[in-house]
């Protein structure tokens, strides 16, 4: 017998997802466009062969990093505006180490990443949970997406996308768990006209299918990457 979270934890407040489209800019966006064009050319010449899956993953990881830096000015403007407009805290998720390091250094130095010791991670979590002056914590999706309670915040911000609905559901649920008194808002800051938008829509489509069939079981990363490759080529052909 399987019971969903909604059935077991009926006292939890609502959770909502919000998409924010940000304009990429500067040299970072030019670098992104060049890398995306190179990937599309590679796909047109080589197709979607299974043997190239490692190459596809490596190239898309580069695109995800470039997209993050291309929108960084807009990301910081959004975060600054949020912090100035209310007294709530922010839980920020990213993927790349340099993105996590940059944002944590700018907003209070609380972070959870694969490079941090268990003691350093716990110290950051405790400070975020207990110190009202510490309003931002930045986490790597893999290192900070499970096993951590961050109910001092009710706003979860994604700077970079993962590959599966489960990754995002688990990250959102660092705030959406027992002890949370407020509605939880998940903010997806997507760089317009980049794979940010493509991956978000693919992952969300997978979530709909998974929720309908298996009530939330994890979708394989490779399926999303394969669909993304097709989507990129089709987009450039339009």
C-alpha cells in the first residue's frame, strides 16, 4: 500500500510553482548561443545515437552553465528585489560549483555543496534555520536536495534545472515539510530563449505523466536529455 505525501501530511500548507523569465545578456549570452549552435551542428551530423549519449550530456551541462552566467545579472537583480521587498528567507538551488560559490559569497556565505564537509553543511543549515539575520542559503541540487530541513524559509529558487521531476520535488520539499507554517513558493528563474526553458517544460511534462501513472516515481535522466536533443534541432529548423 502506497500513501502519498498529501495523504499523510494533510496539515502542510500549499506549495506553488512560479516561472520567471529572465533576459540573458552580454558576452555570456553570446558564448551560450555559440555553444548551442555547435551542439545542433553536432546533432545534425551525428543524429541521436545511443553511443553519443555521454557527449550529449557533457555538451548540455556546458549549456546549462553558460545559461546560468548569461542571466546572472538578472538573477541578482531578482534576488535583491525579493530581499528588499519582504522579510522572508530564500533557499537557492543551483548545479555548478562556480554558480553556488558566486551566489553564496554574495549573499551571506551559507552554502551546501559537495565540496563542504558534513560539519560545514550542518553549520550553514543551523545558521539559516536559527539566525533571523541569515536570509539566504545556496545549495547544490545533488548535495542539498535531500535529508535537510530548511523550514525557516518558504521560498525556493532554482537557478539551474535538474533532469528529473524527483530532483525538483525533493529540493522544494526542504521547505515543504513538517514545521512549515507558510505557503511554499518555488521560483524557477529561466533564461529566455535558452535550454532553461526547454528543460523546464520537458521536466514538467514528465512530472504530469509520472504523477498520472506512478504518483511521482523518478523519470530517467536519459529520457529528458534525448527529448531535449530533438527539441533543440527542431527549434533551429523552424
